[in-house]
């Protein structure tokens, strides 16, 4: 089985550095463009099916990448973005910080991050995304399939943290993936291996999310 894991395209909240979490913020036009460029980059890849986060920014990214193909798209809540509870909608840029200082642990000390009311911690996201991966690996109907996954920055990092068996302190690995970046993962005999990570198929400069 081979997985192509894609972070969704850009949204207006991404651009403004606002916490999205499970708020259903749609792609902006540039985000749709990034998804179309990614579709071109993946045009020669045969997909048997797609799992997407139910949030519209991830689902529309999948629909654009798979436009014109007869590929089923299945909503999977376990790859939905991390919930931020009362922090959702707050600015977290250096120019417009609206969060408690302890939120800086989100990037700098994920093992010490404490979820706000209504939110999740990193362990919860790693566990639910990892459970999804294990279910895929155990199900014989997915053997030999090539599967597109469209998800979100923190949820994607949770998938990779689970695969690497990394401690929560190393949750972010090399950092937040770019919008519409593609990561390829192979699964054989129930074991996952990352083949490539954070690859983009567009030439445009997308400002990285600063840690």
C-alpha cells in the first residue's frame, strides 16, 4: 500500500496567521491554484481511493487533485485538524499575538503544551491519526492500493510522528508542511516507511509558518 499525504491548500486564515483548528474555513483562490498545480504533479499517479478530513479546505483540495477521475472520496474524522477550542480564530503572528504566552509551547515544546478548553493535546492527535493508519494496515481490502490522504498541518505531523515512533517533543519533525505539499509513505507487512516528505509541485513562494 502506498499513501500520498497532502496538506490542504491555502486559506485566508492561513495567510493571516489565525488559528483554524476544526473551524471550517474554505480554501482561498490561491489555495485552489496550489491544489490545481499539485494535481498536475500527481497526474501520472493512479489513485484507488481517497480519505479526506471532513473539513471543506481538505475535502476541496482532494476534489481538485482528483478532478476528472473516478476515485471515491471518503470522509475520515480521525485525520481532521487538531482542535484548538477557545483559541480558534485568534491571531498567532508576531505582529498580532492574541494568545496566552504558554501557547508558544505549541511549536517550541509540544510535549509540554496544554490544550485549552475544548481543545486537544498532541498525544490525542497522534493517537487518533495513528489508529487510522493501523486500521488501514490491517484491512486486507487496502493491500496494494494507492491512496490519497488530504489533511492538515498538525494532523499530518501527527501521522508522521506516529510512523517515526518519535516522542512528543519531536512532534513537528522538520516543521509544518507547506500548503499542498505531498509526502509519500509505503506500507509493507504492517510497517510504514516515509519515502519522501514535504514535496511541492508549484514554483510559487509560500511563506512558511514560523515556529
